């Protein structure tokens, strides 16, 4: 996912905006173009004063290293708007100003250039930052309605025609009998793996530190340098989450539900598969890892698509040679998660696509529906701007 010098993800917007984007553009062009009174002062001087304040605001934010580039682009944008719109006020935009800016960005997108998308996104994103500055410093002197309209139009451009995210409610489950489901689940490596874990902790198993736990699990830590490992860590996490085992101080012991595993009841094994899926695809809100959360989100969408008529492509073996840093780590984590689900039998290869076996779908869907890729967030956390930005990244 390439980034330019302003730190904007070039891949955030889809390559093809389609009919929805065209309709939005036409709708803006049909809107009434509002008239303005003649300017009462030197607009260029007002722009210069506001840009000075904008630079100070940027310098005190996490964007301080980019303040010069951002302010220069915003200054140019304001100057262009003042030249194009008679009576333009740099601190009291009208919806027509936002429409004009978005239309300019759309024209940039049509250019045959490798940098067109980054340029268009930067144009709009920096304008959003500028409007935020006006609001937070009480320098906005237009109407609240106009401010909200401008912010919405610019935000809509950045969102683009994002692909629709599947939801558990979108899935139509096949008719599956309990006997069929039990047979399918019994064929998975999950139950024997859980049997083995419960047996290994029967007399207590020392897991006093990470090294001992890893030896108990029989697997290396789950990180990009150990992506060839099996699903042992996931099985242990499921055993703990379902109380088949418990960690008592520095010792793993059988949990309250250990006895239920031996009975192989249909309801029990259904819940085990659902919990196994949920645990794998849920993040830790107290220790956030954006790359891992994005990988979880990708896996959720893969599993949901693998229960529809439009099965996802099997991208095993994809070349990530052009990626680096966190982009490479995210791609590797996605690859690991999907391959792990294949190893577990939850996803199966059908030629070049992936599918969830029909008899497993009720349990898998229950697990996906409860998964929290970014961890369980309380309402206060969900209002945090960082949480919102992370959610936006997961749908891109």
C-alpha cells in the first residue's frame, strides 16, 4: 500500500468508483450554485493569516513533521477557491466550495498518472484537516449547517465506492442436520487437538513463563518470522476460552468443561467450533495491533464470502516482494490466518477458490458473528478518533 509524502494511503480508495461515484458527481453538478456578497476585505491577506494559525496548529499535532507540505497545499487550495468563487470566505465555506473542490479532485483522478490518486486524496484530506482546524480553534464563522455539509461532502469523497462489507446476516445457511454437522466437525483436527491438550494438563502442566507455554503448545510464537507454524496456538487459545483448561498461577489444569469434550454432544462440538473461530478472529483492545486486526477483518470477510455463491479466490503463494514494513507484515499475517483456517479444515480449496463446507457453516457463522477483529471496545473507546480511523482502515 504505497504512501506519499503526506502520509496518505494511495490504496485507500478503490481503483474503479463505478456508477455510484458518477451519480454523485452529476448530482453535485445539478445542485443550485449559491450566490455570495462581494468580499469585504483582502481575501489573500485573510488566507495568509489563517495559514499562519494552521501551521501553528499542525506543529502541535501528530502531523507536525508534515505541516509545511500540508499548509502549502491548503494555501494553494484556498487561493484557487478564491479565484474560482466570487465572494469566497476562507473561514466560512459554502457547500458550493466543497462541491467545487470535490469536482476538481474527481478531474485529477481521471488523469493518466501514477500519482493522480494520491494527489486527489491529499487535496481533499488536507482540506478536511483545515476545516477541522477552523472548528477546533473557533475560527469558523460560517453556519453549522454549511460546515457539516462541507465535511460530509469531503468525507464522502475519501470513502469512495468502497466494496460492500459482508455481514453475518447476509449469509443464507443450507439445511444441515445435526448428524451431518457432527460428522463434519468430528472430521476436523480440532477435537483430537483439544483431547490432547486436556490430556496433557491432566496432572498439571507448568506454563510459568512464555518459553514454557510455547513448549507446552508445541509451536513458535505467532509472528511474521514464524508463519510456517501450525494451528497449535489457536487450539490452546480455544481450550482456555471454552474452559476446557484453566491457567492456575503458573500451571495449566483441566477446566470446568473438560468432561464435556469426551461426550462429543452435537451442541457441545458446535459451540467448540464457533468459539474456535471467534477466538482466532478477535483482537485485544487492551493491546491493539492494527496489522493483526486488519488480518482478522480480512479473514472474517473471507469466511463470510466462502459461505456465499461468490467464493473468494485462493491467494496462497502470492508474491509480496514489493511490500515492506507494516504493509508487508499485514500481508503476511493475512496469509498466515487464511492458511491456518485451511489447515484446520474450516476453509477448503475448490480448484482456485475457497469455501466453508456446508455442514460446518452453522457453527462457523456463529463464530464469525461474535468475532471482534479489533477487540471488544466500550462505548467511550468507540468515540475515540483513533478507533474510528482504525475501523476505516479495516474496510479499505
